[in-house]
C-alpha cells in the first residue's frame, strides 16, 4: 500500500522495493526449508556435493550481504543412502548457525571428508 500511496518520497519507494525483494527471497527459503522438514520420500542414494551446492544457493544472498566467504570441499564421488530432506535440514542448520556466528567479512569452511582430519597436519 505504501508503494502506491501518493506523496511517498522516491528513496522510500526504493527501500520498499528492496524490502519486497528480500521478503520474496525469505518466503522462498522458508518454503524450501519446510520442504526439507516434510520430506517423507523414500531413502535413495544422493551425491553429498550436490546437496551442499543446493543448500549454499539458499544462503547465497545472506553470505553476500554479510560479505562472508564460504569455502566448500567435498569429494564429488561421495554418495550416501538417505532421505535427502533429513540431511539437508541438518546441513542447513549448521550453515545458518555458522553464518550467524560469523563476523562481517568472515569465512566459513565446510568440508566433507571420507578420512579422519588430523588437526595440525601439514598439507590440509
């Protein structure tokens, strides 16, 4: 209503347009997140790197707005047998928490390893 009202300053209209776009983006994220939760599909093989890429696309705007860099390392061939929505929900929570805990211009690392990570080991 405010966008169509007479006498609304141009800068306010611009802010309302931005708010409108962001609200649409949030609605899409909420819809997709609910889709993860309601995923009652049967278990099937899924490539972990594909699941991670799908999730990172959801958080792209938030990462960009907070100037957070995300570094992802995952074995492209790694597959697991699962209900995709269950793992997506877990990963979405981890990513959202990492973003919330990060400072502006921070960095998030997401690594999926098939072997133990030795902390302090060279070459990792």
